């Protein structure tokens, strides 16, 4: 079959396609691209693929009013997929815009959409942001409509994937773009593929009632037209029938049969003359209609006195027409109708959850673009607005296919904290699109990210220069603060023991006094200093000499430490021998008492710093033995020369158990 020329069969050919006004002036280039496609394509797919290109191109021209660049993209895309045509050749021979359109389609096709049902809004947002050129999404939408028209050509598994994506992503997108004809056809074909029996049942009922419905509509509108004309109103009256999927939704929602659907069809009255008191005129028309037909007061919707947040204005009422049948009547001015018909700005938004005004305005302008021939300057303006609108958002895939929304400019470390604070605190880097990247790597829209963690990883001050999120900065600061105060509990024990030993009651006023004396920012800082050995416990007595009346003393009965050790160690055979020549076990000399060879000592097993060696006369001995007897071990000096700890910088030593 010659796909270039007009065939008697009436099948679509390139020459028929070139008759479109939008393609005028580009016929030579389009013929060249089509010839390259046919020459480079394999024989077994040549008719099928070429026909798909032609049919999809017609969708773009008829339903979206796109132009030659979009058609060139369709023609050359398959060759770019296979690497037959390089991006450089495409740009040289057909233009930069065509190359960018093809690359944008490729980005969409590479998306992992397995979890679209749980991430619908994020996936839609991602599709809208993958390319700065809105035509990329429109071309992909046209390709999806072709797929639905030829669903039977795919295997069952592929059919299921196409239907699922269409319902979750492409139908909402077509609705938001104001492409209602495409949206209705997609819904129609989905229902035929998934619930053919119900579809045929409703279709049959519509067919059976069409003639009567048309006659009924004419009879219903006739007295209204006369009343409007007699009262000087210039109006257009038109009727519309609901789509089959919409009728099915009504039946399911209202739990009624076909015959009981209130708004099976509706009458729209559009006031042509625009005046300042248009709201009053709409109410006058409402009065004329309800003088003729009795309204159902519960079905009145006044979106003129109280417009929706989207700006949608209209009067909706349901009246009892001839034969006792319910008919919905919509009353609005031409201005109101144009607002309501401009896609996302009104029609989609008033049926969906609230969206931002910026997006509403953007999609209204896109709808205007689709009504006019391809105009480069206008497209650039719209794309700039789109880019600005979404410039602060990116969408990131997890390894399992979940889609996360993130701020543009955020790093791998930001993303790790967004997943979970624990993952962020232990993050060491990530694998992005199969490549290892560092914490500071700035994520791009559509990246697939696998976070790498390590139990030994901890936040450090340098992370504050990497993250951008204020919440993540606060998380890191908190973690750093907690890390810096890890010795605070031990410091508290030291102070409490010393205070008790001196005969004072351990209380908040006393601790506050000590914090002030030692120049600490607060109680936690005080505890931390003593825990790290940066404050001398012997100075606590001096600090308390200027005793405050609030600080009371409580006599403390002295207890012999050796006696307490003897009781505690009864039946135990374990002990620690201090031997610097043995490398098998780490210990440290406690800074609070600085034991030296010859001193009576004991070993305390701490939670964070291993074994610490204390003097038996250490001020902390009583608290340690009382609260943690299971951590105390007997310690003995080995008869070797050991450099006293108080004459060297504290460092890790070894011991033999």
C-alpha cells in the first residue's frame, strides 16, 4: 500500500494529512521525514507503524490543533528510539524543537508507573514537569488515545496496563487541559473494555429513547424560547446528553436505574447580551423558566450569588417538565459560559478538589493555545509560565516505584530525611539512576533514588551546608546537640554523688547555682562538662560555700567502699588486671579521680566508653555501686612500671580480664 498517496479505499495517507491548514509551508520537510521513516523501518512493521503515526497525527491536528513540529516528532520518534537517527541529525535536519519533543516523549516513556494508583497526583505532577514544552504531554496524550482505539491489538497484560494508566493519569490530564472530547472518548473506551455489558445496556436504552428524547427536548424548549423572546432576552438554547460512563456513575452513586437518573440530559440557556446586571438577568430568566415548569427547590444551585472559588458562575435548577419528567436547566451569560468552558479554570476545578489559582490560570491559557494554530511566541510564553509554576517542585522515584514530591534544589541528604529521620541520620550517600552519588548531589526531576545507610554514620556539622529544608536543618541541629550531650547522664551522676557526699540535698536550686558558678548555659551544659571531665568535682564544695537558704543539707552516713565492694564481689571471680602490654581489651583512667599505680582501684563498665578505672575513694563510687552494681568489677595493678595517668594525656589503654 502506498501511504503517500490518496487511496480509493479512503484510508488516511500522508497527502491527506498534508491538507491540514496547520501543516502549510512544511509539506516538503514532512514528506522527507516520512520517507526516512519508511526507508529505515523494518518491513514487518512498516504499514502498521506508519498508519499509527498518521492516525495519531490526525488526533494532534483535529483535537489539539498542534502543528508541524509535533507531527515531525511522531514520524521520527521510532527512529530515535532505535538509534537510527541521532539527536544531532534530527536537530540539524528538522530543528531543535523536534529533538526536544522526542527527548521529552522518551522521558515519559521511561517512567516506572507501576504504582500510579497510590501516587496519582504525584504522577500527574511529574508528567506536567518532565518537559518545559506542554506539547510533549499533548503528543503523549494523543498516542494514548490511539492505544485505546486499538486496544485489541495488545496482549491482555498490556491492555490492563494501558487501561489502568488511562484511568489514573490520562483521563484526569485531558480533563484538566480542557480536552473534553478526548476525555469523554477515553472514558467511553475504558468502560467498553472493562464493563461491556453495562455499556451496551445503557447504549441500548439511549438509542431506544433518542427519538422520543429529541422530540421531548424540542417541546420542552419551545415555551421557554417564546417567553425569553417576548421579554427581550437574546439567548441561545442547547441540549446535551450525558456520556454513558457519566450516566453509569450517576446510577451507581444514586443507586437508581437508568430511568431514574435526574439529569440524563440538560438544557443550557446562554444569555448573549453582556451587561453589568447580568446576575439579575439570570435570575429573571430563572423566574420565567419556573413560571412555566415547577422547580425542585432542593435541586437549586446558586453559583452566581456565591461563585465557586474557581470563579465558576451559573444557576442550576431541576424542573418538572411535560409528562412529569425531571430536566436540569443551566442558566448563565456568555461570559460565564466562556469561563466555565475554558477547561481547568472552571469545569474541571468545580468538580474536583481545590487547586491553586496559578494552575487554573495556566490551564486556561493552554486551552486558548489549543484553539489557535501553532504560534511559537505564544507557546514560549505559556511554557515559561509552566516552568515558573513548577520550578519549585520535583518528583523522585523510590526503588519500589513510589513517587515523592520534593522541592527543587534539594540534595540526596534532604531526600533521605524526607523518607525518615532515622534514614537521614544514617545516610552515607545514594544510588541515583544506577550511579553512586554523594550526600550533596542535587536531585533532578524524575530521578530514581536508593538511599544508602550505615549504622556507624552520624550527623556532623558539615551536613548543615548540604541540606536546604528548614525542617531538616532543625533535625540535624537537634541530632548534633544530642550527640554533644551524650556524656550528660554520667556528669549528672558525678555531681549528684559529690553533692550528696558533701551533705547537701541534690535539688534544682542547687544545680542551678552550680551551673551559674561554672559559667554554664544551663543544667544540661553543666552535666556535659562534668561528664567529659572538663570540670573539677573538687570545686563543687567551693561553689557551695556561699550557701543559698534554699539549698538544704542532709547528713549522709559514710559507708566504707572496701566493705561495699566485698559485699558486692562476694561469689564473683572476675577481676580486671591493669597491664599495658596486653592489647586485647580497652580501658580508660577516669578523669574525675585520675588513679595512679599503687592506688586502690575498681573498674566500672560504662555504656558508651567501655571500661573506666576509678580510685576506690572516688566521689562517684557510692552512686555507681548503688545504682549499677552489675557494672562494677574488681581491678588490680600488675607489677609493672606504668606511667601515671595524671602525667600523660588521657588515652585508650588495654587490660586483661
